[in-house]
C-alpha cells in the first residue's frame, strides 16, 4: 500500500507545476481518486493528460500498490472555470 502523500509527491515529481489532491475512495488505500491541475496538460487530449499521470505512477500501478485510480485532470484555466477549490 502507498500513502496518499506518496502518490501526491510522485505525481509532483513528474509534473513539477502540478497542484494535486489525492483521495482514498474506499478506505482501503488502493482505490484512489486524484485531481491534478497542470499547465503541462494544455493542448493535450484528456487521454494524453491521463497518460502523463499514469506514467508518473507506473511502478505503483504495476505493483498493485494502487489497484484503481480515477483521474480528474485540468489545466489551470479549466480548473478556474469550475469554480472549485482544491
């Protein structure tokens, strides 16, 4: 099992400008949801955005430390338009 902070830090290592929030969906620590906001997503499809995050976490996913990961990805502009806070 990997901690939420470790997942957040790993994403930030690969996407240095990212703002990240990681949540445990089930309480078991292996079904997670991550909201990631990064300028690196600009001009990329949602699939490409998600591939960047999955690439950052490939070891954790391969070892099944993370069994399931739901992603919500945004550029800073699209995040601002949601009116939400992180």
